[in-house]
């Protein structure tokens, strides 16, 4: 008994190809805001090539050309993001697949696969932003994709299906039923502090707090726009000059890496002047990988689960995996002790052992200077030498 062959898929008519090009363009457009420029340029060139094919019969690339573009694009994505499994690398690779599949599409089956890729690309938009504009754009593009998939699956008229407007009109009742349900779920169902859908980031550094610093090891730095915390003050807000948020203080250097002091709790309360102003505020801390609690300088006490250290920073025992609300107090006018405890002074003045001979020579030369002259020598070195980010 022979297995029945699958009937060939009908070809894509010029009208269907035009609609497919338009809908895929709408899906890809928002990704230009957060993906590397070369990915956006590659996508634009692919869309332009397909448009010229429809308008002026420009030949579509053959399989050998597409294979070269696929291999070269994959290598470029890997070099840019360090892989294709993270959020940025994965979405860039998905955009590459979509553009190349668009250049290869010949049949309705190809168009259906492109529609499914478009739906997945819409989902990945929310990995970067969950704002109202993104939601409205995704809803509109989702409706167009559903209408397009309906046209591609129209077996009653395989060569020239129903108009897209007719398909969208038939989908309107379904969308009308789904949107109120989605709105009710958004308003009344509690939302977790972390997203339900997430992908690991590529192995690259990004701006933010870290528990250690290793100069020379950062080769790719991305600017993170994620919110670190939100603060609400009780009463009058402080001036901008007093909004100094104390983060990690790096005291220990082994020649390669800066690190914090060990956990030395502050032994006693601050010596405050009577009548000195105290700022009270609540802080909503977002999930973070660091154990440092960024607090307004100078913190008076530690919240539950944190400790106040001898260098006046607040530390948790473990990184905070969920959002947390805390009430804190700070004394911005307090002057810290003019005398540094001996163990902190020894830690700050200790030279690394043999990791950097030039650095050790400079440090030993500064040790013989008075504190003021030592500071001037360091500032002169910073001004005269061609320091740069590595």
C-alpha cells in the first residue's frame, strides 16, 4: 500500500505576495528600535528586494545565494551577540530567518510558515518592552496576520482568495470577544514581579551595579534601560545635590580585580548633630543580581534582611530575585568620621602582590608622600596619561 503524496501547495499570487510583504514589514519594523543596525539594514534590503521583484520583476536570489546569506548572517549574529540562544541573539537570528524565508517564498505553504514566524516575532516584542504602544501595535499586526493566514488557507479559491477586508471582517467578532477578556485579566489577575517569558542575555556586560570590577575584561558593553528602583519621599523632596545614592564601594584590589570589603557591620550609630535633617522615603527595589541595596547617603539603619556595613553601604545576604518595598531613612548632611578605622585604612593602602609591576612602583613612590601630595600626584597622572576605556 503506497503512501498518498501530499498535493502540491498552490503558488503565491502577486496580490498575496504584496499583502505578505506588507504584513511582515509591519511585524519587523518595531524590532529596529532595539536590534543592531546591521540587522535592521539587512531586513530593509530584503524587503526592498522583494518589493522590486513584485514591481519590476527583479529575479529572486537562488538557493546558493540564500545559503551564503544564511551562513554569513548566522556568523555575524554569533559575533555580535556571542551566540543565538540569548534574547538579543535569538531575536536577531529569528529576524534573519524571516527575511531569508520571505526571499524564498514561492507557495502558500511558504507563506503560512512566514505567518507563523511573524506571530512568534510579535511575541518577542514583549521581551524588550511591555508599554501600551507595543501592545497596540502587536494587536493590530496580530489581526492582520490572522487575516493573512486565513487567506493563505483558503482552499475554496486557491488562486485568488477572498479579499483581506472580508477576512478581517470575519475575524472582528473573535477579536471583539478576546479583547475584553484580556483587559479583565490585565486588571484583576495579579502579575508576577518578573516576566513569564524571558531569555538569558548573551555573555556581554551591561551598565549597572556589580559586586566586583575587572578592568580590561569588558569587550562589549550594552546600555541597560531597565528600572533599578523607585523612590517616594515623605514630605519635602531633597535637592538634586542631595540625591546621592550610595552603591558598592570597592576597597580591595589584587592587581586584576576590584572587590568590596568583607562584610564588616557598622559597630555603632552615626554621630548626628541635634536637629539635623532626616529624610524618610520608601524604595521599591526591582530584582537584581547584586547584593548591594542602593540607598540615599548616609543611611541611618538597615531594613529587614539587610545589614549596614562599616563603609556605610547596605547589603543583602543574597541577590534579590523579586520586587521589594522598603522604608528607609537617611541623613544627607552628616559628616562621616574623619578617622578611618585601621583595618579599613590597611585594606585601602595595601598594594597588590606582583600582578602589575608598574602599578606597584607607582604606589610605592606615592607611599612616601603626604596625603595631600599623594592625591595631587594621582590626579596629575590621570590628567597627563592617555587613559581610555578598554
